[in-house]
C-alpha cells in the first residue's frame, strides 16, 4: 500500500530549482514524525537544508489546512520582534505534487517536547526558557496588525463568538459518536460568551512550547512555528490555551504540567506566568478566566476530533498516533466539564 504522504523527489526537484533562488541539488526528503495537521518535511539539498509544509491529501474540512495563511503571516512578521523562519516560496494548488505547499528556511535549534524540560541545565535555565516564551507571546500580541499588512487577517466582531461557531461546526462535521461532556461544554460556552471588550491582536492559535525553536546554547527563541490557526482575534485565547495545556496530566499524550512540582524545577506557576504576561502588556489582569480556559479545552477537543476523523478516513499525517486522538477528545471535554462545574 503506497504512502499518501510520500513526495516524489524527481517531480519536486526541478520545480524547486526553478522557483527558489539559490536552491539546487535536492538529495533527500524526510518527513518529520511530529505534527498531525499539515505534513512537514526536511529537504536536504546541495544548497542547504529547507523545510516544506504541505496540505494533507484527500477530502479536507472547509477552512482547514490553509498553508497559505501560515506563509502569509510568517512573511508579514519578518523583521518584527516575533522571530520566524525566512519564507522562500508558496506554491499554488496545481503544484507538481497536486497540493499547495510552502518552503521555508531550516533553523538548527532546540525543540522541547516535554514542558518539564528534563534535558536542560538546572532551574535557572528552565526559568529563562519559560520567561523567553512569555516575552515572545507578549511581543506577538503587541504587533500592529495594520502596520505589517494583516489588517484583514481576521473577521470583525466578537472573536469568541465566531470561533465558537467555527469550531462547533468543525466538530459536528467530524463527529463520530455522542460525547456528553462535549455537548454540555458547547452549550455552556454558548450561554457564557463574554461581552466583546475590543481587545484585538494577532493570535497564534496553537502557542505552546514545542511550537518554538530555541537557540542551541541559550534560552532564546529563534522562531515560532505552526501558524495554521493564526488570525486576528483576542489575545487571551493564546495565554489561556497555553495554561490549559499545562493543566493536563504530564503522563498524557499532551505532556502537560499537571502533577509536576513546578517550583522545585524552577518553572512558573500559572498565576505567575499570567502575571508576567500582563506586566509586559500593561494589563491589570485577566478576568473571566474560567471561560477562556473552558473555551481552550473545547477548541483543542474539536481539533483532535478532526484529526481522529481523518485517521478513520485514511488521510492523517501520522495515522497510528492520530487514532489516539479520539480518546483525547473525551479527556479534554471531561477536564472542561469539571472546570465549568466548579464555576457554576
């Protein structure tokens, strides 16, 4: 059985030679094992190393896998305080491989997959890594979207209202069975939508530790990756999403910080991390925190449901791992249900 995610080197090489200045001698294509959305590959060529990110094969949900949005936002952020790789080329849908893709520069650095940072050199470095991550998020939310040409990057109106509608639709389109906690969560969010406070910024949409590349020898962010879910929206969605992930069990596939003694490892407590973010952005604090967290659980559960459905349909980037995402939907909605029960 052929691999639907395999790329034909002989077909791709002449196209890259013709469309990327300085590119020559494609020698190898290696798919990264991580990632469940857009398949991503390391290209090794005579002219250097590059990264190619492409839409997955098969029938896709509407508005999902928009690699052109990723390309556009990273291109726009070049030269700002938010570090991103150099963007080299965006293909059209009628590319030689039959799908839209982009190519960017390869950055040699560290990606931390475990938020407890066991491979680092003590509490001081761990604290500095988290502080750099916090500073980068604050810098992202301070970007002037109009000035960088992204004024039309999101729709007007209440961000959480339109996001709730979008992800409810995505969830229903990929639903494979009834999950009572998920249905209850959606109903709760619909009746607890906050009033639009007018705050707007560029939102990453999947801001977490393993979507950052750090310098090999210091706690400095070299690049923020995986901008597929980025939009103009409410900045609290990003900070709550990150804190939501840390609440998940460390032993789970999400590798959260649940059950970890953070002070003993030099890692910030949630309230301290949020306070540092607020200081950097000149904010007095974040109210309605339960809603933002519950929304984050819901949105991630909806994303996981889509991955699971693609696995069942045979279109997942990493099919074996993707099937575990079905259980993740239940875990996430259960955590959210407990959260809103405490609030009510």
